[in-house]
C-alpha cells in the first residue's frame, strides 16, 4: 500500500533579491506547472524580503513584503526559508536560526555562514526536525553536494579536488591567453564585475576555501575547522610563472584539495601546477570543476558554471524540489552528532614543487642554494638559470617530491644565505 502524495503547496519565503534571488523567482513564476509535475505539489512564493523595494525586473506584487528577514522566517505562511542574503553572521544567520528553531527547512547559498557555523546550525536543525540544504553554496550549478550525499554515498571518498572560484580561473587563463600581468587582468576582471566587493574573498582563496570546507565535511564526516585550512591566493602568480609552467606542460590553477592522511585531514587551497592535458588543465574562463574520487566508483569529474543567475538559481531550486518531494537528508549527509573531530594536518602529503627565485650575482650563489635545499632533504629534479642584465639572475627549480613543511624549512635556509633577492615563489605540482 502506497501513501497518498502530499498535494499541499510548499510555501517559500525568500530573503535576498539579488541576482540569485531574482533568478529563483523567475524560475518559479515561469515553470510553476513543470515544478508541480516533478514534485507532485505546487511550489509557491508567499513572501520576500530585501533591503529595498526597488524594481528588480520581475513582478513581486503577488508576495507579502518583510523588511526584516527574521520576521520573514517566522511567518506562519512560510514552510521553507530561502536564505540568499549572504554574510557569515548578522541577518542571514539570525534569520536562519529563527526558521530552524520553528522547525522550518532552510535552503541557502551561503557558503561563508555554513563553513563557519555549519555544525552548530545543523544541530539546531536536527533538534527541531528540520533540514538545511545548500547545493547552491558550492560550485554554482554543479550538483556536487547531491553527488556526495546521495550518488556516492556508498563510497569511502579518497580525495576531493577542484577549481571552485571562477574569477580566479578567469584571471589565470586570461593571463596565459593574452600574455598579460596579474595586475592588468585583475583590473580587467574588476571592471567587468567578476570580483566580490572585497576582491580578497576571490583572489585570496577565501571564497573557494569556504566551499572546500563544506565538501570536506560531507566527504569525510568531519567537523572541518575553516581556520585550519592551508590558504594561499593567486596574488603572487606572475606571467613568468604562467609561461614557465606552460613550457613544462602545466597550467596553474587555484586548486582546492581535501584528503585523509595518516596524520589527519589535509585541506588546502592554493595555486598548483596541473598537467595541461588533464581535465583541470583544460578548464578555461570562469568555469568550475570538482573531481571526486571514491574507493568503488574511481574518479568522477563534474564541470559547469560556478556562478551566475541561472546556474545558481537552478541549484537552489534543486534543493527546494527535494524538500517538496519529501527528501530528508542530514546537513552533512549524516547526523551531526556523528561528525568526527578529525585533526587537521598541514603540509603532509609529499609532492614535487616549482620554485622561482632571484639570485644575486655573487660567486657561489647557486651552490649555496642547492646546499640549503639538500641540507633540508629537498632534492632537485631539474633546474634552469636564465641570462640576466642586472644584479640578479632568475632561477627555476623543480624539486622531487617533498612535504611543504620540508620545503618551507629549505626556503628559510635559502633566505639566510644572503644571495636570494626578494621572496621565492613555491607552487605545488599536483598529481591529477
């Protein structure tokens, strides 16, 4: 005997009417019949909230208006609170907590809030019989959260890896294709509106690291401490690095990697060299890509638009429709009390590294550098020294596999020799 479908409308309250919020309203208005057919019940918007009632190019007159998102979350005619305001704390977190405390489900695109407070919010949700869904918080339209919590649920995940910030990928690929410097492409990207109001969220790797923390939490059933993620942005990547990487058959990507090691969970977001012929190496422009590796399934590659009105709104709708169908999944794919307090390891997994440094034109300078590397257990795979017309000479070194800790000790020793001008640039060469 099967139960009768729930045909009662699912009533949404949407807080935040920026690009994504307006995109969600458009889809629901344009595809109401299709959504009802796919869920078995109507999906309707009853109320909205935003900072102002300016014209947003979509009809909002059918919905109640709340200036306070917390009041929106508490409305009796709202079943699901859709949080699209953003922000780690403040109104977004307050309204989310208010909705969960009343047993209302929450759909959000807020990676920062979940990366910093996810376990706390998940506990509130579970204690009140609610769920938090956040497909849109990671990689835009790519269904990576659903892949981990559902499609790959029968796997032990061995590695999560990906390019998760389209703005950084645009900058790096544009530098290579146009032969422009980082500063030139940064200014171009900013002028095109590709960067956050605080650009460091993008180029500093913070935005992408928030996403990595969420994926690592799901993949490894862990409480990931965002502050323990190894984090390095793309600001020091030069056109020389881009060109040298290309000569060696590599591309430079801002790459997030999470994997379990014998010393704990390693989570890092940093520029890496990847083979130019690999799927990650061929990723161009503002596109995102996430690679998931499981013990049973092998390697899965997910590629698509990582931002924008349509792709992100599509991800929000996928969560809303799951709730409409009655699908109930714990925030991180398992009960929050079962999430492990896994020690986070730093600089553990060995890899080759690319090193670029400027040597002062002094006798024996190169010998001092090679000795500093050797004394710290770092061996050289290949090295190239370039002609120079000034007081310094550029040197490029590719090491054999070493840990980042070992390399950092070697760099400190190199700086102590007195023959290095400026700060050496070290970029990991990732096995993909």
